[in-house]
């Protein structure tokens, strides 16, 4: 497996969009139009690849004051439970540190809170609802 940054509006970005739609949005009935492709031009885009096929991804979005948000984390269903998500999170944290972010935060779907807790993330603030499902705000101090 190879994890790397990818370019916006590239073939790899197209793979990322497809992965996010099929693994995150369609299962909960959210249309592909939910993804603001133009709004992601300044984001850090990360993909995990097996033989040039994207099997996982996430997006890092700057939130100001040394904070970056991990969004749209997805791993293909047939690759889950193999450590790929944890490897993507580790890579994202390294990228965030390299870019001088002190805090990595996210809005984690309720069913995956435990996954992020294993990587050292803590919940904070009140639960929230996004795209019609429960989420928890989570964060980790990077340095």
C-alpha cells in the first residue's frame, strides 16, 4: 500500500470522489452533489493506493488558528479492518505536523468514534447531526 498526497482535478482526485460517493454518501442517501469540488482546491487531499487503485482517502481542510479538520475519511468496504484507516490517519497527522498545524479535529460519525479514540482522539463539545446522522466532535493535539 502507498499513501500520498494527490492533486486536485487529477485522475486520482476523480477516484477519490468516486470512493467518497460510493463508500460515504450513497449508503446514507446523500447525493454526490454534496461534495463541493471547487471548495476543495485549497485542501490537502490524501489517497491510499493498492496497485494504483485508490482504496482509502481523506481530506484535510484548514480551519484557522493552527487547526486542520480531517474530513471525508473513507476506506473501500472490502479493505476495512486491515489497518488502512489507521495508516491514513497516521499519514494525515504527519502531513498536518509538517504544515505546522497544532490540532487535528474532525466530526466523526457515531459508529466510528471508537476507531478514532484508539488513535488518541478525544471527544469534546455536544453531539451534532450532519447529513442527517449523529456525529461527535473529536480532536488531537499534534504538538
